[in-house]
C-alpha cells in the first residue's frame, strides 16, 4: 500500500473500544513481563546491587543479563531451555509494544480499497519512497496482548517451581 498523508478519518465508538482494549492489553501485559524480568534478576543475581542497576536498564539489556544469569544458574536443561524460549518470545513481542508506543495509528486502504486502521512502523518510511507500509491491525495486537499475559504467567511459574525444594537457585 502507498502512503498518503493527512487522511482525516476517525474511529467509531466500537473501534475505539476495540483498539483501546487491544493496546491497553499489550501495555499492561508487557508491564507484567518487565516486572517479571526484575524478579528473575533479583532471584538469580548473587549481588543485590545487580538488581538495583537493572532497574535503569532497557528491557533488551535486562534480557542480556537474564541470559547470562541463566547460563550460571543451577537449573535443569528443560527449565533453562523453556525460560530462554519464553524470554526470546517476550523480546520479539517487545517490538510490538515499541511499535504501539512510538508510532501513530493511521488509516490506509485495505485489500478492498476501504480505509482500515492500523499502526505502521515509521522507521520503514525513511528516504524518498515510494514506501510499502504494513499496518499492525487490532487482531495482531490482541494476539500479542494475550501471549504476553501467558508468557508472564509461565515465567512466574518457572521461577516459583513446583515447590521450594525444586526452585531454581543461583550458583554461589
């Protein structure tokens, strides 16, 4: 699709609720994943100062730290592998969160020519064009929100473990 500036279209009340709920779900559930990243760092770090320093880190830097801590932790290969899978998926979904936080909602022609709402990635419109813009639609956002909620819950469960005796511990 080609970019046409200054299309003046507004959301219907129903669309506004759908989009607000979808975007809000991503932001809230990604916040849970971010909080969980702090819990993982505090759990596996040998020095509490590391947890304090992580508070000022971007999510991507905290994920690097978590990966380093997991490499040193006394964990079964299954738990370590599953944790790394979940953190990698969360990292990928952070792109959706960032796209929503840093890009406008626009209306662009859909497959049938009717204007549809979506969120582009403005980083893909550098230069003089012409540009092909892919919009993030509400169903993709809802899927991301739900998946982020599932990831946060699964990471919490992995950290807690089935019981205190089998709970993952940091190497000392």
